[in-house]
């Protein structure tokens, strides 16, 4: 099995029609069903939703000193909003899980395999 990152992306300033309380409840329930389905299939490893990009702090080294700055690292309108780490037999299986998630939350999902280190076999 290969591990994949399903990254959930959002676009700053993109206006979506607000959900009603009932729509939100149904969306959260459906997402919960997909996550339980992932767990039952042995695909789910870990997931998380992130706060808005303006809550980020960047740590970097410059001239031998550690610097911290506010805000996201990338100057972009597209931001990582959350993610899933899954295990899947192949890319097609990972894309199938991504299709279910994007169908539920209606935002783009990027699918990328994790790279293995030479001394570490892929799980």
C-alpha cells in the first residue's frame, strides 16, 4: 500500500453561496460517512482541518539565524485548508477517495503520493 496526501484547497476571496443549517448538517454527516468508509476500508490514516492562512507562522533560517514571520509561506490566493493521509493500493484508488471527498465538500483535492526514503520501504 502507498500513502497519499489528499490536500483540500481553498481560494482566498472566493465567495460560495452560504449553506443553510440543514445543508451544513447534511454535508458534515456525508463527510463523516466518507471518513468512516475510509476507516472501514483500511485507507484512513489521519486527517485535519486547518485554520485560515493568516494564522500561520513561518520559521526559516537566514544567515545562520532563525527567523519567524507572520502569515502563510506562499504569497498566493490558493491555500491548503485541510488534508487526509490515506493508504491506497494505487493512484486510481486514491483518486476514488478524492472524488468522494470533493463531491461532498465541493472544493479541489490534490492527490500526491508520499516519497519513500532509500532506507525506508513504503508502507
